[in-house]
C-alpha cells in the first residue's frame, strides 16, 4: 500500500487496543471508529516523553473532540502492559492501538526520521518542541522503556465516517505533528 492521501480509504486491520484501563483484543479499525469521523495519531511508544505527553494532551482535549463528533485514536509500538503501567492519566478515554509488530506503520509507509532532521526543523516546530519540553519538565516526565523503532517517523490522519481520508500528514520528527488544539481547528 502507498502513503495515504485525501480520498484514499483507511485500511481496516484487526488490532489490540487499550480503552479505559482494559485491553481489547481483535477489534477492527472500523469497530474502533464506530462509523464516526476519526483522527489518528501515529506516535512511537509510551516511553518516549513527547509521545506520552501527546497522549495526555489528547486525553485533556477529548471532551472538545466529543462535542464536535470526532473520535481520537492513538497508535503506538508499545506493549499493552507498558501502556497500562506508564500512562500519565490512569485511564484512556479513547482507543490506543498497540501495534507491537508495526504492521500499520509499515502498511502506511511511515518510514523513519532522516539523519540531520534537527537541522530541518521549522521555527513553528521548534516552538512546539519548547512548549512540550516545558510541560514535560513541569510534570517530571523522563524517558521510559525503549520499544519498537526509536527513529520511527510520526503521522496523523483525519478520516470521515466511511473511513475515507480527509487529510493526512506524514511527519518528519515528533514535533512535526498537529497538537490537539491544531487538530480541533481542522474539524469542519
């Protein structure tokens, strides 16, 4: 499969997820979305401080997504037991897909960060990085267990109720991703 662009169908996989503080095995992406528009954040793993923070920030903004009728799904390379152990918020209000074999990452051709990626950072992305670093420092979040591919590039997808891609973004590095507030502005 090639990289997804506007108008493509999002693939329907069987996955394992964490919702609340429970493991859910063998759900399909279609079941997870429940026929509603959905935004997907593909991050690295729970031990990655900016990734863990993104999950926390999405958790805090979940009521605003609900009010607009849009689901949130996060995909990580983490094992379910590590997600449950290391979550900032002790319950997740959305599905977090545990893609330990990186099937979705590979199918959607997310790729890796390129050498020298720091030199390519935009001023906007540097500002996001400083913003996240400040919160991470304030919350005392440090790097956790390494899992999956440390150089994994992130991605973000917004799909409609029939799983057609409305917008896609393949990130170059962790700061090259929409924050929750930015994603909320994309909802029509």
